């Protein structure tokens, strides 16, 4: 198939490749749904199948030039996560959520880096970047699980803030780690090389906030639905493009963009419109990620991937437990929060792409393979772990069939959130 595509013009190759990617991702989800797997797992598997390691349906040179897809996808993911930073919700939790986030993310990253460096004797640069990526949690998987089971309550509010802050911490840690790796390559570690990327990320927080203020003025009630979507997407793409000028991930600035916009405008409808627009972008992102997986590299470093998988889970759970213990959180949050932080996919894969740009080709391929392989496993068990945590914490009410077996009367129907927001009323269901 790849040889056939090479016989066509460049434009034809791109258009046909995009069509193959989209239809293969869709068809694979028809199969994964039969075994109750999330769509993201189907997308990654589809990418592996049509990629260079298996069928080779897409030309390798096209795969190498699709890095921009990850920046666009991360921009949309981050904007959606930003809406959970509502002012009134942050007032209720205060500094306790920040402490829990720092402990669970940094402990996971530190454990992963230590295990990779001292147990497996991997390259220090790769060990450092793997640890930085391990701090991230997949907001998309967690949010989708919350929406699917209509979870509500204090556990959900705390979880959403921690998942969002998790990725802020991850980006800052990754910036420092990337600067340190670049300094290792040049043989000199200067304070400027470490601090400058952090300063750039902080500067783009201001840019994201400015974009939000401008967009809130432009999206007046008189705007049509189509024009609202056009303006929002154009702002997100422009902000993402500005970030790439400085080799920054758009995640942090777009997250601030979404957070400031929701607090200024209280416009939930825009996020729903963007959610309808983004599925093809997410499909492209995960399928392209799967195509980048080198099965030969994975077979050589499978034990490293397994160690990364379990070490990160242990670090997340232990860090969450310690954070909740120190902040005197209630027992259910302390016991089950770590299980809800297992998913990891979009942000980690995006940062793995960035890592490939600064690492030697051989090391970068290994890191990408480890992250992709572990992301498939995380997406296989992550939603189930999140559901278990939500159910055991009381955020998900008992299934009707379970109540019938226990001879309990039907539970009264929950009232809708007064704001219309999905996944986060301020209190538990009635």
C-alpha cells in the first residue's frame, strides 16, 4: 500500500493517508467495543497495524512530518481541562489540593527516574525524561469516566482539580528536565538553561489569559454557533502556533486559556461545541502515535516498559495517600484517589514526541515505545480503576440491578446541576 501511495503526487498521498488513518481508527473501535475497551486503545492499535512496523500502509516520511497533530490535540485537551478551574471550586479546596498534587506527581516521577537509572542503568537523559513524563495523568480518560457514570460529589471535585494541576506540574517538571538534558548534551549546566524554559512557560500563561479575555469579548450572545466555533478554534490554533515558535508544549497556556475564559464568561456552551468538533483530531493524534511505535524496539525493552508501568502506579498511589494524610482528607479520598490517577495517554504521548526532538534518535525511539506501550496498558485498566475509585468513594451511586438484588427501593432521580456543567456539581447527589 505504501508503494502504491508513492506512485501518486504528494497532495494525493497526504489526502489518502488521512482517509486511511480516520477509517482505520473508526473500524478498530468497532472491534474494541466488543471487548469493552476505550476508543483510545482502538486508535493506538489501529496505528500500530497500519504503521511501518506491521502493514506499512502509510509512507514513513509522512508519519515523520505529523508532529503538528500532537500540538493541536494537546491544545484542545488542555482548553477543555481548564474549565474545571472555576473560582468558586478552587476556594473550597485551597492549598490542600496543591499539596496532594505535588506529592503524587513528584513521587511518581522520582520513583520512575530512580528505577530506570539505578535498576536498569538506562541513559541518564532518558531516565530523567521518563520520570518527568510519569508525573502526568490523562485528563480525557478520567473526565470521560466521570461523565459516563454521572459521578458527583466532593471526591469528583477534588479529582478533577488534581488531574488538571497534575499536568501543570508535569509541564514545569518536563521543562526543567528537558533543559537539563540539553545541558548534558552540551556538557555544561547553566542556571539560565534550566530557568529560561520555565520563564517561557510562565510568560505564556499570561498569553493564554490574554487570549481568553479577548475571546470573551468577541463571543457576544449575538454571535452564531458557527462563528463562535470558528473564533475559538482559530484562537486555539494561533496560541498553539505561538508556543511552537519557542518549542513549548501548548498544554499549559491553553489550560490557562480555558480556565480564564470559564471564569470570565461562565460560558459552558462553547466547551460543548468544541467537544463535538474534536473527535477526528483526537483520532488522528492517537492513530499517528500508534504508527510511531517500533515493535522491534519494544521487544528489546519490554521489561523497561513493564517496570515503568508498575512503578508509576505505585508512586501515584503512595503520593496521593500521603498527600491526603497530611491534609487530613477524609478516608475515602485517601484510600481511593490513587486508583483514579492511573490513566495516562494524551499528555504523556505529546511529551514523548517532544522528547524525541531533544534526544538522540535511538534513545528517543526507545522512550517513545515505552510511553506508547504503557499508555495502551494504562488505557486498558485506567478507566476501570477510575470507575472503581468513583464507585467505592460514593461518587457513583449503586447500579439499579445491585439495589434490586439487595431488595432496596429505587434511588430518587438526581437533580441536574444548576449550571448545566457536566461532571462537577458542588455537592453529592440527593
